[in-house]
């Protein structure tokens, strides 16, 4: 058996965890009138996005769509930055502090076997993020971090790319296009005309060379890029080059801000923090059409969804799976979960943010599941702010559509199974 398989099995056989901000108070309030003891958290599993990184490739936007060079970063394309590492470590320290308050993790020393399980994708930035989180939670302690040996083995975090599942491209595209407003891609682009204008102002778009290459008239804009949706090689719907470029550029401006670049270097000094947040709507749009169609989400999120349910049933007290924004978007789409971190659009997954599930146990033996989202704000990351009761990260419990509160564990399992069945129907 491969080391990865052994580590994966270990995460599923390790075992009450965690109370995150807001949980104890709300549970106590709910039970005060009945005199019943509030439910206690048994386990938590989180799917976390990696921390701050540079762009994943040199070409952020097509040549001629920006009038100045992109800034230099301290690490190679797509790698976790030292600043990003520190921000995640601060988040880990906050996580542990809250879990210690509930008596679920040791106040001092290293975790016991079964306290904490960590796993990451095949990408180095996710593995480094897991190390940063561990350093913040348990400085100087060793906890194994499971990850695939190669991208070809990454059947959980990248099941489509690894060939672990295949979609019918026509069906996937049909479901994605059914979500478009009346008028299709053109109407969607028109709805975001003001955002495109803001993006072009930040870029200094567009040069005559670009317009000539794009066979557009002099003085053209980003709308010279194709807007039609297309399918990836694995069958996932992809927004057209126009919306895809807008998403990549807006995310790059965000990462510059989070990394702590001087404001005259963030989007070349042409955007405020709030304007960056406005442009992130393009990032939300990308994930809406590429990952939230039921058929697509059932294929793309299935391996991680199954693993998270297994971890709730018989895993470590705290399980953290470190992946990518795509993973979180897919899982959110699968279960129709919605969140909004302050400063970000609805459902946008910030660097270091996590979508998770907490398993609660009642005194009568009943068990229920609650979904939650936890993330730092933009300025908490940019300024590397220490986190505590007076400066907590965003945390919110989320409703689980199709499973009335309290969402009993058997009902949650049945809901996940019914959603995944869309992949086979």
C-alpha cells in the first residue's frame, strides 16, 4: 500500500472537537428555556483553501490588455508566499484557542493521536498551507500531512484532471447555460458592464496592438475577447475568455492587496480595497457557472464530500483538508450552501477560508450536523493581524437546504447521497 493510501486511512480511523465562535452561545441560548444541556461538538471537518500566492502563470491577461508590467513576487508562480504562510499560522492559532476553550484540544503540548488530521492536494501551496496551519495550532509539533504523490494520483482534490470521473460535456454545458439570464452570455456580460469598465480602467486597457490582434476596431475593450462558454478537456463548463480573464485579473488584484503590496503597486495604484471587492464578482460568476450546476458539482465534489462524511462518522476530532477555491465552490454547489465573508461577494472563497461541517451530540444520543464558513477578512490577512476574541475572523453557521435544523446525521448522510446520485442519473 502506498504511503499516501496509508496516510489517508489514518485520517479516517483517528477521534469530540471544536466549538468555533458563536456556537456555544447560540446553543446555550436555544436550550436555556428547556433546561437541557446544549449539544456538544464531537468532530469537525473543514475544506480549506490555500493561503496567499502569486498568479499561477506569467500571463495574467492577454498582451495589450494591460499597459504596465505585473509586479514581481517573492516566490515562483502559484507558490505560497512567506506572508501567506504567516497569515495562515495566525489563523491556526485562533482555531486552536477556541477549541481549547471547549476542552477539546490540549491547552499545552502537542496533540494526542486522534486530535488532528491534515491532508492536502498534490500542489505544493496546499501542503505548505497545511504546515502553516499546524505551526499556528501546535508550534514545534509533528503531525503527518497526507498528500498524493503526483497530480495523476490526486483523485480527491482534482478528480476531473486525474481522470477519476468523467462528465458528459453536453449535459454539463446544458445545465450551466440553463443558469444564464435570458439572453445568454451576452446578457450576463451586459449586466456587468460597469464592472468591466472599472476593470479596464485598472488595467489601462486596451492597446492598439491588442485591438488589431483581436480583429477589433481601434479603441476596443476587453469585450473583444470571446464571451461564449466552452468545455474543458474533462467536460467541466468554462466561462468564456472574457469572463475568465476578468476573474483571473480580479483575483490577482486581490492577492496583491492581501500580500501587503504598497497601494501604489496594487492594481498599479488604480483601485481601492472596496473596488477590488467589487471586481471579485467576476470570481463568483466563474464558480457559479463552472461548479454549481448539480450534475457538475456531483462529479467534481464527490470524492471530497464522501471523505468529509467519513471523517464526521469516524475521523479525528479535527480534520482539515487543504485544497483550492474550486474545491470549495464545487462542495458549496453540491449542497447549495451560501456564505459571504465581509468585503467579498456572496459565495466567494477567500484564501485561507474554509467550508466545514461540525458534528453535534445530544445527551439523548442524537447527533446532528451544522455547516459553517470561516475566513479572515482582507485586512486581517494584509496586515497580519493577530486574531482573538476582540478581532475574530469571520465565522458563520450556514443553513443546509433540504435538511431541516437540527439536521440529523442520518438525514445529512441521505442528503449527500441523493446529491451525488446526480452524477449517475
